[in-house]
C-alpha cells in the first residue's frame, strides 16, 4: 500500500457524507487499491445520503466506476487479496443495496478469489460475507454461497461456536480467529434463510445447518442472544425448517427424514435450536430487553410468528409472554408486524392463554363471556392498532386478509368486529376491479372471515362481502377461459399451468363451502344473495 493510497484511505475514513466520498472517487479512483475501494463503499453505505444516491434512476456513475474498479482489482490480484477485504466488499455492497446486477462483475471476481481463500475467512468475515450475499440477492446455488457455507461449516465444527454467555470471563477467553458470536450465528442463519435455502432439502448445506443449529442451541441455552439476534435466529430457523411448498402455515412436524443422514440431523438440530430460543423468551426476558432499549416491534412480530409457525407455543409461558409482548408493542407496530402478531396468536393453542387474554372460540364459551374476557386481553391493542393502520390505507390486501382470518379463527367478537369494520372499509377503498388487486387466497380468507364471525348487519360488511364474491367469480371465469385456451392452443408448461388453475378453483370451492358452513345460512349469505350474488 503506497503512501498515496494511505492518504486516500484517511480522507475516505474522515468523510461523513456519501457525496464527499464520491468526490474523492471521482478525483482519484484510478489510484485506488482494494482497501480504498472497500473503505469507500463502507463509508457510502453508512452515510445518511448513501442509499438515496444509489437508488436514483440509472444509478450513480461514480458508484458504478467504484464497483468496476473494485472488480478489476480483485480479479487482477486474486491470489493476494485478503479474506477480510473480500468480506468487506460483499458486506458494504449488501448494506448499500446496490443489487446483484449492478455488482455482477464484482461478485464474480470475489467468487473467483474466494475459491483460493475460503479457508482463511474467520467467523466474523464469514458472517459478513454471507450477510452481504443475502442482501445483494446472490442466488443460493452460486459457487460463492457454497464456498462460504462450506467454510462456515468447517469453522463451526472446529469448535468456533463458543459458549457466548457474555460473562467477563467468557469475553477474556474469546478468540476472534475461531469463536463465533451470537450475532454471527444469527446473521448466518438469517442470510441462508433469506437466500432461500431449506433444511428439509439441505443438499450441499446439510453439514452447515447441523453445525449452525447446534451453535444456536448452545448460545440460546446460555442466554447469549439479545432481542434482535433472537428474532433473526428464530425467524431464520422457521424459514429454513419449512417445506418449499409452505412458508406461512406449516409447523415443524415429526422428523421423517433419514435418521442416519445429515438431512435428518439438520432437522433435529433445527428443532432443538428453535425450542431453546423459544424457551428463552419469557416474560422477564422481554422486560429486560425492553428496559435495555433493544426490543422493537419487528423483533416481537418475528419471534411470535416463528413460535406460531414452528408450533413452539404449546408451553403456556412462551405463549403468554409472546402475546403480552405483542400487546405492548402493538401501538408502535406497522401493518405487516401487526398482521404477523395476529396470525401468531391465532396459531397458539387456546388452552395456553390464561383468562386475562382468553382467545377461546365462540364454540367453547358463550358470547358474553368471550366479550368480557377480551376487554383486558391480548387482542384489543393489536386489533385497535391494525384497524388504525387499515383506516390510514397502509395495509396491503394480504395483510388485511391475514389479520381478518386470524381474528375469525380466534372467534374474537368485539375485537373481531373492530378489525372487520376497518377491513371492510379498506376493501371498498381498493381500486376496481378488485380481482386485479387481491390474490385468490386472500379473497377466500376474507370471505371466510366475514362468514365465520357472522357479520352482515352493517351495510359496509354486506358491500364488502358482495365485492369480494364478485372478485371470486371473476377469477373463476378467467381461470376457465385460460384453461380452454391452453387446451386449444397448447403452451409450454401447459400441464403445470392447468394444475395451478385446478388448485385455484378448488380453493374457491372450499372457501365457499366454509362460508356456508360457518354461518349456517345466516345473515351474510342472505344479504349477499339479495345484493346480486
């Protein structure tokens, strides 16, 4: 590194704004080395105006020049570039949000260099590099991801998991060359879940997942994770353990994989890791995290969603702690977080929630008792907050449907009515035609929710139900026409398309059966027919 390059690096490190960094790039990029490129990208990523410059139409020419220079330097000096420099470049590009297409040449150059240096990455570098790949949108089947995954698996197997208890003695023993932090393992789990990997079909990542989940279990049992790390790790395990066909509603059921293979081992490790993480989320834990200022509504939503998804709320303490945390976080949560909270509480076994937050269904207790139990329960803050977001017009059709389905499944009368009033208004405010705005599954869920809660006394409910039914009929008509066209003219992958159309029709038929059964010939069905259904 020449004296001039040291000087450039000092100037870059002192620059607080991305515009200042880019001015140096514009002036001196021809003199940059790999370290200068990494420093420049990192400073731009951290600057308050960095993302704005990158996101503008056509991108920023100076950023493009910087990426091209970095790619050329890494490609030319592949044998001599250091692992920390490769990790820094990936992490900075991911944080900056440049996208895999804009950084395609750089990613290819880093991939080639990583083939030579993968074994030299330490745990922090591996975590940063994989996280950068996930943020960039690198394909999970690329050699770069496989190389980093293999290196992470080897690092974890070497004993670099660390107990990570956070005690003073533990920190003295910590060796950054081999030991993994709680943040490191949670980031790797989050990255591979975001990349679209699956522990049910792990393929090349089977050994990584087994080692990674084992490390998460040990750290969770030691109480090493903070709120963000717990949320990221639980969300990741839920996504990784889900089957490819269902990333929303399937729990982590019995392990039917080959018990002698790494695939079965990965799923068993996932189950143990998830249980350890969920068990740590007690009421006192949430309170400690809130007091420390590290608990955000997104963390609460991700933890609750993962517990519901993996069937981890059968423990009454876990269920009540998560429901209580959701109620406390609801006023500051956005529509997506609120819909996740509602969905999760609906997935919790009813017997696990106490009378203070009873969500018993109308079939097991009287309506009067349900209404009384709801007053001081977990649902009202979530319902009120979501109704407010829906009234503001910031809830998507999918969020409307997910939340409506959750409150209908819970049989929550007062809070359900509060939500459905807002949902009906929001549906009616959507631009026509409704079938172009709302997915078939969401239409089915909304129709079912109105029927299950036996709503139909208000005009807005009747109009919303009629509009959704009209959208469902339009979708079915379009599906029939598409099926006939495929049969007549033929298309590539026609068989698969026909299967999807059949599933769509079956979904709607089942939804209408549920509608009819839910309110047993009640008010909604009569009024919908009178409205021209």
